[in-house]
């Protein structure tokens, strides 16, 4: 999510870039990312519905990722590194939520 906002603020202005930013799929992806931040707060507070909401939002984020238009410019190493860390953190959260003792705290 952080990589999305870093890239959005550092893109050069050109008609084809503006066209890409105005895509409804990208707008949907940003909304899902912001809701994902809210779901992380629910996970932090061990709200039982937070686990389901987080899982659904990750699935919607992946859908938006695959449906988004191709990028017109080459991504930097910083973007690729942040994107990799995001995927690793998401996978770690899933592993902790569904396979560790923490899953019992959500059963309340």
C-alpha cells in the first residue's frame, strides 16, 4: 500500500500517466487499500470479524492488481522492494492468523 502512494506522488505528469491514474480499477484498488488499513486496526484489537474482512480485502486487492492497466513506466528498485515486503508481510499475517495460537483470540 505504501508503494502505491510513493509511486503516485513521484510520477511525471504526462497525458498517458493521467489517463492511467483515472482508471476505475485503480480507484477501486486505492479504496481497498485504505479499507485494508482499517482491517489491520481490527486485527490489532482482536475483533473477530477483522480476520474475515482482512482476508476478503486481500482477495479484492489481488483482483484489482490483476485487472489494473499495465504501467507505462519502469518501476524502480525501491518500488519493487517495497512491493516484495508488502507481499511477505501479508503472507506472514495470514500464517499468524490461521495457524498460530492467536486464532483462538479471535474466537471470542
